[in-house]
């Protein structure tokens, strides 16, 4: 697991308290790895999920630091969302 993925997993787990994660999210970060976020927390793993979000490491960093607008990034094709798009909204609560 890359250091980048380890930091994301740790950061997400720190912010999951009180967030309803009854549905799962798969984060696929190009050239870095995959993360699953569900009721068991975040972990570096590739698995099926209710919602899959794919982007580059640069785009993901921008989402976290606020320099990338998620809606604009989706419209520009920098972020791809598959499955239940409403589940993706819970990621905003975790990252924001």
C-alpha cells in the first residue's frame, strides 16, 4: 500500500464518527490504489461497492484541500462516478 493511500485511509477513519456508512464507496485513485469505505471503516482494498469513484491522485488531493470543485470535476470528466451516485454525497461529509 502506498503512503498516499495510507494517509487517505487514516484521514477517512478519523472523520467517520457519526457518518452513516450503511452503503459502501470504492475510491479508485489512478496509479495509487483502491480504498473501500463502509460500516467497518476505510481500508486499502479492491472490492465491489454501492458507489465507485475514480480519479487521479492530483484530483483527489484537490478535493481534500478544497481547490477542486467536485461538481465541476465530474462535469469535466476528472471524476467518474459509477453505481449509486447519492452514496457519493456521503464522501463530501467525510472529506469536508
